[in-house]
């Protein structure tokens, strides 16, 4: 048989443990709340922008990758930007494109933008006749995601094997 004092002690320990778990949950959720609010904050609407192109030099050099920029706006246009990561030649192209953006009037804000640059394989036959080396494609999910793709540039000597 369990005595009343033992039962009281067990209930007290259990109650304290339960309240500790609840308090820990409130602290964790409370610390996540500002981040959740920041992600839900409205982003400015882009009203005008140039279509991004894959720069020729990185295509020739077979450079692709992801460029991450951190933009600040003044309520109408980009007021500052920092390159967070990415190949320098592609980062320069991304920055040049972002400088063309105009926004609907909004409160000044800061947000991240990601450019995905992808080189598509080019097929050439033994006589160096290659696929069309057009300008590629751009998919815009403004203002946060941009995908730019283009065929890779091939060099070829009919007397030798194809060189990438």
C-alpha cells in the first residue's frame, strides 16, 4: 500500500515535470514565432524588370550555380544588395538584373533572392553541327526565385573529338 505522503510526492514531482515540459514548449514556440512572422511578411510586387539572360562568358567557361542576394528596398526600387553566395560572374549578372527592378509602392523592406543558373547539355554530331545555341529560358517567380538556363557553349574541331 502506498502512503499518502508518497502519493503526494509522486503527484508533486509529476506536476512539476509536466509544467516544465509545458514551459519548455512555450519557450520553443515563442522563439520560433518571430521567424514565422518574418517569413509571412508581404513581399513587394515587381512591376517592371528586365528578363535575365545567361551571360556568355560563364556559358563558355561552363560555370553554373546558385546565386543568393540580400536586397533592401526604399519603397519603390532596390536601394542596396549584398551577394550572400554564388559564382562571381553569375552574381554580377544577377545584380545587374536586380538593378532593373521597379516595385509597387510599399514599406521599405529587406528580403532574399535566389537565382538558379543551369547549363543544358548541347549535342553535336561528328561534323560539329550542334543544337541551337539560343538565349535559353528564364522562369521568374518574382521577387524571390529566378531560374535561368541556356545551352552550354561547345567548341569543336572536326579533325578531333568534341571538346567540352
